[in-house]
């Protein structure tokens, strides 16, 4: 499977997972942020953990927020915005997969953060894709160090909600 097709399949898989696990609706493609509830809008950023390292819940991955995307979403929002940063542990390396389905993902760590968390990270150039333009690069460990989280078990994953944000309604009964 070519890398872009795999990325698109993975994103859709993660969106369906979050919609099923949490009280969130998937937004139409090319229409701003990825997920919404009655109270909030959410933008999803995902990364796969590396398989060649021993994985623990404390394993580290890096995320990128495009400044262009961030500014566009802020100007269009009519509800408070939040980020969802997800690290997913795959069963195999992507290059060895012909079909991507839920069996491909062994576990997910899902961090929901206030939108303004980006202010803690400096703007720099895009790391690997010049089409993204300037943005902010930061790690899962940096997110963990900035906020106090409540931890919740999900099917094949763990959800981390920031304390005192009133987001517990996202948990399905």
C-alpha cells in the first residue's frame, strides 16, 4: 500500500474509533476540524509508535501543528476547540500490511488538550514536508508535562482528559 493511501486509511480508522469510543461525530472531510460534539470541536493529530523499540505507555512520539491550519480553524470555530493527540501502536510495520483495519492497531494513547496548548511550543519550519509550512513540533512527553490528566480505559486504548475542563461527558456510558 502506498504511504499516502495508508495514511488516509489510518486516519479514517482512528476517526471511526474515536467516534465509537467517545461521544463525538465525524465531520465531513475538507470541512475544518475532524470531530465534533454538541459543546466542542476537535482536531485529531496521530502518529504511530516505532515498532523497533520496546513500547511502554511512556513511549515518546512527536507531533506537528501547522500554523496555517491552526489559524484557519480558529477563525472558523463557533464552539471551543480542542486537540486530540493520538499515538497508536501497530501490530506490524506499515510496509508489511496489505489491508489496514482495526486488527492493525494493538493499542492507542489518546490525549485531549485545550486548543491553546500550542502556545507552549515555538514556531519553526516543517520537519519533513515543505507543503505544511511553518508550525510547532512537540512530543507526547511535553504534553504530559504541561497538563494534569485523568486517565480512562478504552477498548484497545487509554484516554487522557485534562482535569477541570468538563470533558468527562465524552465518555460513553
